């Protein structure tokens, strides 16, 4: 089997699984759905390992999709180290999440079991198309399909109004990003008359050793900013972030898939894939770092006051994606993608462990109603703690090495004012992360059981839900050892693997960077422990007592939703209501009614000709024949 065939199989297997489940899943025994749903994703993972092991690279063209004159769009898949890296994360972590979902969604009275796995397989297929696409057309197709499948998954429990509204919000925000992507592709096509990555990147000045042409930089800046709109929407960065916390309305496996390994990382992948553009478009590149740093601090501050365990993790995801944007925005691409991988490990672990808790607590998500779970759910509790300390960035867990490499890359550029500013924001965010993560852990798992707990004696989840959690806990524990450059020594496997694909040299830390990294870890760890004194022993006065206005500001999420409702939602509602009475009824409804009445009147007139008398039909026939004969004679005479 050739490499091009393996690549196509890798892409199409999840689609095939979705087709089978959509067509016959509701008629199949449930055990078949349990095999097909995660099985096709694991098969794609094996295919990715084959490409990885054989060191496959290439741009495989299968057929021409569109051809109109000089405008040609092939169906081509790009396989390089970056796409293989992303496929390993998507199918590997995605396979664990779907395996976990086999147990989480297994309720005997739930008739939509096959529908759930259909949507999940479509989502995986969409992400694989996004990262394997070799041209902007199929990038946009994958981009849009990811948004569509996320709409289905977030609104999976469609009988809940909150889920429907959350799905709609996510869809609208993502469509804004889709528009930016389409306009960016249009700008690049009109400038370089090509839509495949290879032709566009080779046509860009300042790449591959060629000198710059200043006249091209405005169009590149415009294209880069438009691409950034798409990245911001898909990765839930400021100001198009409001959909992500509401996406928690979907089942917990959906939250793990969207927040950990797939959808929200698409924006980071986009900037990395388009690095030939961003390396030249300096203003747009700087905007990536600024947006990432601002979002990281913004989301971390909101997480401090959340009481829903999944919403804490949602804002944590926004914050950690902000770190990735920060990294790729200052050119530290390999550091950003290393954090993408490590975040997939510990954030999927946290969501799935939280799902075990929610499962045990009869769907209760308020942490204030937990407490004391360490003694009753020890396996889940210790797994959650591994994910928590990795999120905080404690040695030797994977989060330390990836996060500190980002901060080290920014700190090691003393002549770059922007890099130092975003480092300072990242440093403060790391401390806040330690505090809100400690608050989440101590409130949920330590102390005495809350009197408001819905379950007196919760039980551990079944093995099918625990084994994926244990695997991710192991990866979060030892995964950082493949790249220990945050300590200034050791391997740098991710950077070496991606160096050619993202076009930059990996960062190597010095003694000052290491010292700063260790100080950051120490302070974040102390704040993790300080949360115990605030929320368990209550030995210290709550911080909100002295600044109640800040507590209210954070609880209202800086009033973004209120501002958007006032600026966009309510005016549109008013316009729709007025349009319903002033435009829709007299104009649109009127056209429909008049058309129906005209059709009815004409039908009534024609019905008179159907009298049933033979002589009438003969007369009509003869009259028609006479008219035809006259017309023929007139035409012949002329």
C-alpha cells in the first residue's frame, strides 16, 4: 500500500464509520456501535503511526476538484511533520475520549447512542481534513465542517433549551471566523493566482531565500489579519470567546474532545501552517501574541470565581490556548505545538476525570456540593490531581516543560519589547492558574463531604471510563521527558520533529531562563496550596470580601455577554419583530397568498374546459387546427 493510499484511508475511516452508524446504527446491537464508534478513530491512529514510522512526507494529489480556465483546485492532502503531529494528537487523544464515551453515554434508555458516535466520528473526520488539506479550499471545507459538527455535539441534548442556545452561539461565532477565512483565501488568490499552499508560499516574497517586494506586504498583512479572525473564532480567543464556556452544555466527552485535542487548537495550527505569511506580516504576527496574552490573563481571572467544575476547565482551556497563541505569535512555533500536545494530555485527563465525578454525583457539577471525594473516589481523585498539577506547571509533569518553554522563549528576547510584555502577562497568568486550580481541587476532593451532596456514597466509574483516564495520567506524568529544554538540557524531540515544518530553530534555554521557570513554578505551587487555607480550613479571609466589585465583575465575565446582547442580539430581535409585522406579513406572506389565489383562479377557469362533452372537445380541436393553419399560411405568404 502506497503512502498516498494510507493517507486517504487515515482521512476516510472516521467518515466511513459515521456513514455506517448514521445509516444503520439505530438498528444495530449497541455492541456494534461501541466497536465502530471508537474503532475507526483507533484505525486512523494506526495509519498515522505508519506514516510517522516511515517518515512520510509529500503533497498527494488524487483528482481535480474544480477546473475553470486557469482556476484549478485539486483534491490534495499535505503530509509533513506538522500534519502528522496533529493527526497523532487528534486520533490518539480522540480515540481515548471516544473509548471513554462508550461508558459515559451508555444509558439503556437513551435511543441516541449511535447518533452520538456518528457526530463524534464526523467531528474527527472534519479535524483530519482541516489539518491534512493541501489547499485553502479544503482547509475552509474542513474548517466549516468542524464548526457544523461542533454545533451538533454541543446541542446533542436538543431537548434542553440551554444546549440549543449554546450550540447556536457557537455556530454564529464560528461563522464569523469562516467569513474571515474565505476573504483571506480570496485576497491570496487575487494576489498570487493560486490556492494550494505550495504555490502560494512559493509565490510570497521573502520566503525560500528571495528578497522582499514591499508592494506585496499590505495584501499579506490583510490576509494574515483575516486568517487571524478565523483562528480567534475557532480557538475562542478575545473577543470571539463567549461560545466556549457555554459549550459545556454538551456531554462531557464532547467537552474533552472540543477543549483538549481538536477544535480549539485549530487556530494554533492555522498560524503555524501559515508561518510563511505571518513571518512577513509582522503586524498581524504581533497581534497573534497580543490576543493570546490578553486571553490567557482574561480567562484565568474569570476561572477564579466559577463554581461549575466544567466551566472552570473551560476558562482554563481559553487561558492555555492563549499561551499557545502567545508562543506562535513571537515565533516560538515548536514551543506552542509542544504545549498543544501537553495540553491535550492533561486537559482531556481533567475533563474525563471530572466526568467520572459528575457521573458519580448524578450529573451534579457544582463544586460546592462535592467535598471529601478523595476518600470515596480515590482513583479518579488522584488522576485529577495529576492533571491539576500538570496544568499548574509542576515538575516533572508535562505542563511544566511545555508552559515554561513558552515563557522562556519570551523571556530570552530582552531586545523585543513585545516579547517581554507578553512574558509578564504569561507569568501573572501562571500564578493565577495555580490559585484557581488549587481552589478547584481542594473544594471538590478535600475536606468534609458537603451536606448538599446529591449522593451519600458515590462509586468509581467502570473500567471503560477509568482506563483512558489512567493512560492520560501516565502521559501527563512522563510526557514532558521527551522535551526537557525548559531546564536547559536534555532532549527536544518535539522541536526537532517540527523544526523543518514550521521553519524556525528551536529555543534553547539558559541559566537565567531556568531560574525564572523554577521561580514561576514555586510561586504557582504556593498559590495552589494557599487555596487550601481559603476554601477548606477557611483560616484566611476570602479575597472577595475586600474587593466585592471585582468578584461581581468576574462573575459577570467582564459583561461581554451583556454588551453583545445590547449591541447585536437585541437590535436584531427588534428588527425581526418589526419586520414580522411591517415587512414579512404584507410583502412575503402577501406574495405567497396572491400567488396561491392566482393559481386557484386559473385552475378554476381551466376546469371549465373539462366539461366531459365530446362535442366540446371536437370543437376545441377544430378551432385549434384552424388557428394553426392560418398561422402557417400567413408565415408562408410573408
